[in-house]
C-alpha cells in the first residue's frame, strides 16, 4: 500500500527541510514546492491527502486565502503551519472541518498527532 501523498508549500527552507525529514520519517510521500503559485498544478497532478501551507508568504495570498481556494478544488485536507498569534489566525480562518492549524514551535509528537487527525491514519 502506498503512503499518503503530502504537498508541502513552506517558504522557509529550514522549516521546510525539518518538515520533510519528519514527514518522510513517518513514511509519507512528500512533494515539496518552491512557491505557493505551484499549488493548483501540484494538487491536480498528485491528488494529495494533505496540503501543508505556511500562514504567511513574502508575497501573494496568505495561507488562509490559499486554503479557501484549495478547499473548493480538492478533497485534500489542509494543514496551515504558523508562528502567528492564535487570535490573528482564528479571525482569518475558514470554517471547514478539513482545515487544521499547527502553531510553531511544535515537536515531532505534536506534528505526528496533527497528521493523525488530518490524515485519519498513522504512518
């Protein structure tokens, strides 16, 4: 059985590498994107179980805006990873059960717990 595919659109290279290492350790297939503009094409090509977004990107829409768009075109769950404050994120949040938030800093155990909820599986 193939592992679930996760698209990772994190713009900070250190955080992206850390997430990739952790996700691959948990036996997920990871498709890392260089920028969020590639999300729509990657979503169509890979049909992921989960899309991991950053909340803030240097330019363009933020993670919640991207999530709103992706939720209309995908069956994937969305995990928005953020260092922003809870009040800021919750005020921008889209009410959809497929959207999850993980606040930085987080441990591998917190990531694993979040992935279990997001993917309904433990890798």
